[in-house]
C-alpha cells in the first residue's frame, strides 16, 4: 500500500497543510524540533496504534498558550486493495473517531488493518541492547498483527503461569500443594508450546528475510542469524512438549525456592547474532541499528506474505551512525515499498535515484528538488 496524500490540521506543531509523497522513498529533513517526527507520527496513527512516543491522545492537538486545541484532524488517501481509499482521524477531547471512505466510525481502532505500517524510532534500538522482554514483545506484536487469535493463545498461557506461580508461593506454608504441581506443569506445557510454536514459526519466516536485508545493508560483509532460544530445534509439537516438560522438571527445585517459574515462553528470547557472536554483547552501534532495521523491514515482508499488502515503512532518525553504503542501500535498494525517513542533514543523505524530499521548518513543510543520481 502507499500513502498518496497526508493532510493535517492542529496536529502537534504542524501548520495546516498536506503532502503528496512519492510511492518510493520520501526523505523528511530539517533541524531538530521542527516537526519531522510529528509528521511520521501523523501517518502512524492511521494504523490505529498509540503514539510510538507514548504521548496521550489529549496531548496531540496543537498547544497554544499552554492549552491544547479542541481537536486535531488528520486525513490520508491511500492506495490499497487495488483502489484509492480515504481515511480520516479526529482527535477530540482525548478521544479518537475515524471515517473510512466516507463512513463514520465511533472509534479510532476501526482503522486497524486498513493502514499497515512498520515504525523504526530511536527507542527501538533497545530491541537489541536491552533484555529479552523487548524482543519477545517484538515477536508477539508482529504475531498479533498477523494473527488476531495469537493474543488469546498468549493469555491462556499467562493465566496458567500466574496460577503455577501462586502455587509455588503458597507451597512455603502448605507444602502439600506441591502434590498438584505436575498438573500445573502439564497446563503450562499445553499452552506454552502453542506460544512457542507460533513464535518459532514467525522466526523461521523472519530469518531468511532479515538475513537478506542485513546482507544488503552490510554489503555482505557480515552475516545475521536469528534463533528462538532456548527451545528452537524441536521439529514436532511432541518433541517441543517433551523439551519444555524436561526443562520445567529440571528447574523444579529452583522454582520452589524462588517462588516463581524460571523457564518457559515468558523467559524465552530472540537470539540475534552477527557472524556467530551475540549482537547484544558484541554489536557496534551501527551494527545494532542495522539489525533493528533488518528486523523491521523483514517484519514488513512477513506481514506482506500474510496479508498481501506491503506495509509502509516509517524510519525516524535512522541515518545517523550508518556508513555511506548502508545509507545507499536504504535509499536506493528497497524496492516496491514506500518509505518515509527523517534526518537532520540532507547533505549527509546519499543521492537518491528517485523519490521526494520534504523540508520541515518550524512546523511548515515544503517539497524540495531531489539531486538525481547518475
Ligand atoms: N501538541 C503540540 N503542540 C504544539 N507543538 C508541539 C506539540 N507537541 C510537540 N510539539 C513541538 O513539536 C516539536 C518537536 O517536533 P518533532 O519531535 O517532530 O521534532 P523533529 O523535527 O523530529 O526533531 P529532532 O530532529 O530533534 O528529532 C517541539 O518543538 C515540540 O515542542
Ligand atoms: Mg525527531
């Protein structure tokens, strides 16, 4: 899908205006605090998701004299499902409503599935650097977009886990409760393996795509590999169940002492390696940035495979720390996808074959000429 037009009124610091992006790469540039990220955010809100910066809806309308405007209005024309479609989003008194092709909807979440996008913002770098929770959230978030039933699978597991943990805590005073531990192990295995299988399946779809994108970004100098840890490798559901059951039994004494369950999908991780070494421990800043990019672009490809529509790619501040050849890949070798990327210095951005550039200055946006590459 592509954004053909994006218009805004009273949205953050953006002046009332509209842009008509190119179907390929769109570079949004300007100095700090001018409104570049605000523009990406305006597009992102059409996914139906929350602000990726954690801002409350009530704070999105334009601030004037210390007060937020009564409403912010956004509209977007997209080309999707073989035709042009008109989407509108109104944020009023902290509540959202939307219009899809002229039909009014009471909520903003009615837009979910209409507009699909993948966002990379600087805080996503924590995906590689921080602990496993963010990586599990990345897998689960993508799975929920692809398969709405996954959220249910996950909540069945979480409930079983909570009950097992309660039993482990109560067992200090009532050791006889441990007689029922095996029953809870079985429930955990039953639901946990469903979660693991979905995540492993997604990782297997993601892996070859992320590997290809990474090879493109790094010009084949380094190789990315992904794995679901520690339970990858088991090829059948039964084998995975046996592995998980064994791990639970092996950790039983520790779990009873600690009062919680130390193995299972709530502790699993997406293992990311560059040339066989852990990216979290050994990756350079530029490598970590490239990895997150590869994961996001690959996620977009997997979503495309599942839905038949290519998500729009929103890249906030991705250029810094990328060397010339990595930038060149982003600007000239992402075929068939619409990309919006923000940066401060347009000179630092390598020349593009095609696409558009927009300069943002104090909330005003204007299209500027692209110096063509020979
Ligand atoms: N509700 C609002 N009303 C008016 N202005 C706002 C509102 N929310 C944020 N701003 C202003 O928008 C500006 C920040 O815009 P944005 O985050 O898009 O900057 P940027 O161009 O991405 O900068 P950087 O290069 O530093 O990332 C700030 O000056 C901020 O005060
Ligand atoms: Mg910004």
